[in-house]
C-alpha cells in the first residue's frame, strides 16, 4: 500500500486526522579498543498516527505490506475511548529538506571511517582501557498528512564517543566525551576529534592533579557546556508543554521568574544537533524565547498543546524514529549571551570555582539538579587556579537565577542527546555565566 493510500484509508474508517511517517536508514557502527569491530544495519518502517473522536491511536510496522494493518490498528486504538485532543491549525507544507553536509558518511568508504577511528584511538592518552565508538546514519524520512502536508528529509549524521578508564595513586575514574553533527560531515572530522581530545585532556588534568573542593557558598563561573546543562536539564524541560502542568512554571506564562538580564531560548543554531526546518508534524521550527528578559514568555509545544494553551505551534513535536509517536521535545537550548568578556567575569571572583565539564547527574521537575564535575578549577583572585576532582555541583535552577552576576559575549554548544522515553539529538550551551550564589560545589 502506498503512503497516500494509507491516509485515504484512515479517512474512510472515520479518522479526523491522519499522518504517516516513513523512514529508511542505513547505520554504520565502528568500535575500537584492543580490536576493531564494524557493523552495518538497515532500519526502517512506517509510523501511523490517527485522531478519532479526540483520541489518538498509533501503530508502527516495518514493511509496506503491513501498512494497511497499521492503519486499521491505529483506528481501533483511537476508538477505545473518547478524548479531548484538538490540533492548532497549520497550513499544508510541500517541501524537500536536503542535508547540509559537504562530505556525507554515505560517500565515505568504510576503510576511511575505520582509519579516522584508529587515529583518534592512537591520539588518546594512555589509560588502563580506552574505547572509541563511531556511528553514522544515512537515508530519508517522509511525512504525509491528511491536511495535504508532504515533506521529505534527507537524513545524514555522524557521532564520535570516547571512554577512558584511568587510575593513579589509588584513585580511578572514567573519562568521557561525546559529540556529533547532523550538518557537518567528514569535512569536520578533524575539528570534531580535536574538540574531543581537548575535553579529555582537561578531564585528565583534573583527575591527575585535582583536589577535593574545600570552599563552600562561593561564586561559580560556568562554561558554556555547564551552563547549557542547566539550561536544558533544569530549565528547558520545565517549559515542555507536556511537562509544564507539573513544574513550577505552571500558570506563570507572562510572569517574571528571573532577573531581566536572563533570557533562555530554544531554536536552530549553527551546527545544532537539534536543527531542522520542520518538526515531525510538519510544523516549521521557530526560535522560542522561553525566558525573555526574565519573563516566562513561551512554552515549547506540539500542535495539541498549542491548541490547549492558545499559542502558535513552534515545531517541537519530535519522535526518535518512525516507531515512536511524536512528543514535545527541546532542540538546542541555551542562555542568551550578555556583554561580559571571559576575563571580566573571572575578575569578579576573588575565591570561587570555574566549572567546565559536567558529568552524570540527576534533575527534577522542580528545577533541582545535581551533576558530577568532570573538569573544574578553583578561582583565586580573578585567575583560574588549581583543578578539583571528585566533586559535584547542585542547586535549584529557578532559585539560582537571581544570583547571576553576568553573562559572557560568546556562545558555544555541546552536541549531545536527550532521553525522555525516546532519545533525540539536542544541543545545549550558552555563554560563560557567573553565579554569585545558588550553586553549591562539594
């Protein structure tokens, strides 16, 4: 069955709205440690989402032969109960989105990919165990809806991950770096691996020379990566409309929740891992000013939540793949820059910490966060001093925002992933941000 016929079938069975997402990808994975393992696999299928009597039904299948079954199954699921779902209106879109990569992974030989992985492995410092993982994907996805939207995307992506087990003088640790791109291909491998090596070098320095932190309740200067972690994990999730009713931002649209020097945005950025022209409902991706001059200005919405809240859809319906229903997700979340130089921010701190690289941690929908510090330093008299090790940073982001003293001029981002039942590509970042209070390092 053709995708267009599947949409027609859904309407003949009583659907108010129907969409079919078709995806085909070829994935390659290379893992190098004591040996090199290579694998390739093809993935793909069809995701069918149907709206009947205000209730969603969803089914996914791997083959075109089962597409008719998926439509009938989704309609039956939607008919189980009556819901209240209504969708904000959007105009139909017909478009093709091409990859921006100059050298796509699909154009690179397997031997060349393996060589890039080996070069990165050999460039890493000595460790009791070191692993380099490379992955890429190439293919397409297509969206067809009952409202006349037909969009096809050319999909390309690459990623590198490094894990090191190190031990010295009775201490041990795992060092970790991960980054990737959906807009830069093999033309950027040297830059990507250079960033990874720089990050590992900083972490290793803190592991070898770092001391446990002894200062408490002192100013903390955050790198763009550390600030981005707070922007995404502790603040951005609060503004996702499906989470919003359970967060401190509930009912506060248009109200001040931070000082006027603080703005938080989500949108397409240079080489953003979450960049796209349209979301998985065919809605154009727009920049969302979540906090504008300290005021909770806009939530992140799909079409369903846009109708509920009476706001314009902004392109935040995202699905991990055809096998998942779209849900409200961030893309590239960041603090907006200020007008301070890095040196000026440092000069404001007599004694404090400079936190560069966050590690594993946990967050809550009350904006609380706790994160390990993979790379961090003390600040003494306005200068970066000795490294710290085995430390964590914690706080409650909404309580910490009033403690922001200044924001840097330069923006930088970390390309990463976010899990919320589904894994999607995101970036998080911002400028350097100086918190005079609100973040505790122990």
